[in-house]
């Protein structure tokens, strides 16, 4: 009788163990989004990011409101299977974290952090119940991000998740350099601050700032009244160009790419679009991407967008 009871108990324990194993595996399938590689083509993607990490390409795709990361150039792993409207993606300076802007249908943009090493994915801002969300952001260093939301300049620490309101009356963020944050205020005038939110005493801009870049040649800005080089606490006007995006030592405009110092046009074929990535200009022609030296980037054929950090 004792042996029979022992056998029954042992059998029950086996059933319990199997049930727990099934539940565990089921939960792993639902939560471990990295476990299901899928076939993926660049042509299928809505947007593509091309990231240089340890000299090996890392591809980030956004498709059908899902995010996918490619680690081996052959198959893609879903990072997080969530029904969100994803937009911008940016890599931290130390290449350890990716930040995405995303929102639920009918809400506003928040930031989501993905750690490349741990493969952990977390929401780091919470404006979903606010009337306006995040419109732009820039990495200030490896763990601090400046972002614009509801006419405020904020910072968020990606480690502690601490959010600090730095400056009010901000219309938009334009760019950053090693020491300064460039933005426009709600009076449509340029404003320049340090990373702690202190106004620079040499903030002599009297018009709206359109673009900014820092090169070995110095600091350059495009204002609504011309293109200037900033040196010795003064703004020296180079020419009357008031449109375009500064990219390293070049300016990308609707009618071509131009040298930042001379305003001379760079000799490139007719192209459909051009992008500034890590202070380098790339142009798209017949669904293929090229450098300004007209060298094709084979891996980006048929992509509609990319970032290389």
C-alpha cells in the first residue's frame, strides 16, 4: 500500500514537472523575442538603420510597427513585438544602446531604450497621457539624452531614468556640439545653452537657426539671414545661403551638395535624395546609395533610409 501511494505521488510530481515545463516554455516563447529568427529583405522594410559596431554591420529595421535587429547579416530577430508606430532610431556614442521614438495609436511619442549587449528593451519616458510627446532628441554623452517635449528642453539619464526639465520656451532642437545645445525659442529666435541649461553669454544670434555643424575648421551655422562661421565670440557671414542641412564640411540643399567654406557645388550625378550620416554625405540614385566619391554601398541597395554611426 505504501509503495502504491509512493508511485502515485511520484507520478503526480512528474505531471506537475511537465506542466511547469510547458508553462515556462510557453512564457519564454512569448517574452523572449530574440528566439525566433525570420527571413527579411531590405526591400521589405519601412526604414533601415545601418550601424557600425566593432567593424561589423548591425542592421535595424522597422516593419509593420515591429522592430528587428540583424546580428549575422542573414536573419533578423524581433527586438520587441509591440504594435507601436516607430520612428527615429539613434545609437549612443559608446555604441551600447539604441533609442527609438515610438507611440501607441492615438497617443504621442515616447523613448524606448534597447541595450545591445543585454538585449533588454525598456520604455524610459512616459508622456502617453500628455497632449504632446517627444519631437526630437540628441545624445549628450553615453548615458544622457537631451529631448524636446511641450516647449521644454529635458534631459533623461538612460541608467537612472531620471528626467530633468532644463529650459522652457523651446520651440525645437536643432543640434549639439561638444559644449553647446542649439535650439529655437518660441519667439522664433536662436537660443544656445550648455548641457546644464545655462545661456551662453556669446549667444548673439538675432534670427532663427536652421542648422549647425562643428568641424576641424570651426563652428558653422545656417541662420534665417545667411551662413556664418563662429570664431572669437563673433559671427562672420560667409554667404547669403539660409537653407539646407549642414553635414560636416558640406551643405545638403534641394539643388545639390555644397562646400561649407566656399559655397561651391560638389560634382555629383543627379540624385533622388541625400542624407547626412556621421558628418558624411550619401546620395541615392536609382535605389542605390553612394558616397560623394561615387562609391556604391552594396548592402544598402533598395533601402529608403539608413543611419551609420
